[in-house]
């Protein structure tokens, strides 16, 4: 989670805008974002909790064989395709082009 003060309005605006944009994404390999806001002077994103291991943990424990690695790449490309379809929508008043990186 980024650290910035409430006085940094540009970063706060970008944080909230990107969190709202992420909340519009729906894909089995993307954690759902439910809400974002401010509470007790701290900004937050409330997202779906997924029990399990991270990709980094999986790779550290056991190197995947070729088939497993290829399946992971296929799943990642599926996510990339979903994001690519979302990007044209991101160039709306909700998210200015400078925020899409």
C-alpha cells in the first residue's frame, strides 16, 4: 500500500481513481476490489481475500515443470487480455490517460 499524506491531493486522487477503476474488473485471476475510501485519516482498499499461496511462494517451493509453467503463462495471458479490453474504457473521465501505465 502506498504511503502518502492526505495533503498530497494528486496522489490521493490517483489512488482513489485507480482503486475505483480496479473495482470494475471481473476475472477469476484478478482479486475483486469492493470498496475504497478513507477512515481515521488512512486511505484503504477493501478487496477480496483469497486463501492460498502467492505465485512467488509456489515458485520458491518447487520449480514448476514445463507444462505447469506453460499453464501459468496461459492464465497470465488471459488476465492480460482482460486488461487490454479494459484499457480503452480507462481512457474516460474516470481515469485520465496519464494514469494508465
